[in-house]
C-alpha cells in the first residue's frame, strides 16, 4: 500500500505541481544505498519520453530521484532546498539505532542527536526556522 501512495505522490508532484525531482533522505547509514537503488528502479523504468507505441508523451513520465543519508546531504543540496528551490523530500527515520553510542557524561546517544536533527530539518524546510 505504501508503494502505491508513493507512486501516486510522484505522479501528482511531477504532473500536476510541476516538481521534477524528489529527495530521498534516510537518517541512518544502514540505508545509504537506498537513494541509488530508487534511482535505478524508478528512473530507468519511468524515464521514458515515448509511449509503448513510440509516440512522444505530452507529459513528463518520471521524476529525478536523488539523496544522501541524513547529515551528508545537509552540507550540499539541503542548502539549495532551504534557499527556495521546491523539491519534495522523503525523510526516513529509524526508531532504534543498530549501534547507539553513549559518550561519558552525555545524557543522549548519538542516535538521539541524529533524530533531533531528523525532526528539525523538515520543520526548517516547511517553516523557515
């Protein structure tokens, strides 16, 4: 069911709203290959400019997918998005870290800090702060 909703959102964003790209932003290093995988699966299949009959399509047939794990993208393309380029973003967080690290004297783990950042980024994009 989730795949159907994501597919419908893609059609809506590209065809009706005119947004040609989507950012895939997993906040876990374990999903570092997710964006390249989606690029291969989606862009190869949907990136055609003609119908099955060879007739040029009168609409865009797919979106440009890109992304990086969490904080990696913050120091590159997040800046472009924050400065006004509208790009729909799929933020992906995980509830439990595979290997949480607690430093001596710190109350929260590295995962807790990462998840704070995960929740702050969409707020900053949506509300400007």
